[in-house]
C-alpha cells in the first residue's frame, strides 16, 4: 500500500470544505492533493509520516469556495511527485458529487427510502415543496438513478439540503 483515501468515499455527496483523510507516504514526507473536474481545480501539498517509505495518517480540510466548478462530479486525488523526473506517481482518485452545485447553500442531505408508488416528482414535492426540482435528486444519486422514470421501492436516495 502506498497511498489510500478513506474519506471521502466513492460518489459521496460533499460540501465545502471538502474533507480528505487517509494513509500515505511520499518523498521527503510530502504528498499533494488535487480536487477538480476538468475545468477548474484546487491543489496543494501536505506532510505525512516521518519521511520516505514511512506511512502516516493524514486529514485535510480543503476550501474550494474559490473554484469555478462547472460539473457536479469532482475528482479528489492524492499523489506524489517523483523525485527522479517530476512526474505524478502513486495517484489515488476518488470521484465525488459536489452538493453546492446542486443546491444553493448546501449544508448536507437527508435520506429518503422510496415507497411503493412514489415518483421522483412526489419525493421532490415532499422535500422541496416543488415537484419540478426532482433533478436535484437525480444529480445527487448518479449511481442509483439512470432513468428518472424508473425508481424502485427500497432504494435510499440522498436529498441535498440547502441553508
């Protein structure tokens, strides 16, 4: 094991700041992070462990409020820079969903278990008071909803909530 991201997990719904935690090692105890989606990114470096070859825990709080993200899906990366040639090595990537792109003032989410006969419009009406906002639910749950007309009893959806 070289580097590992334990938080966030695959397709977690995240806000700002984005919390990153895991275990890693890097040349002269330095690792880098990058959060982006192809249009904009936030990056930096941090210290981990006691030196090259030693693994240590890390925990970061990354403010991304200055980024102009254009997509809901971001990629959180932890990586090393090779001392030999400056290339990126031991890159670990976790895709996440960025809540502030979906709901203004994003503060978190509720969970909603789909009941028999429910529709996304009805769920949106219940949580937002507006059935037409069902796309927020679709955007927050890309691994579960591929067709908004096909949801099933027992599915648990994240309902993003704003301030």
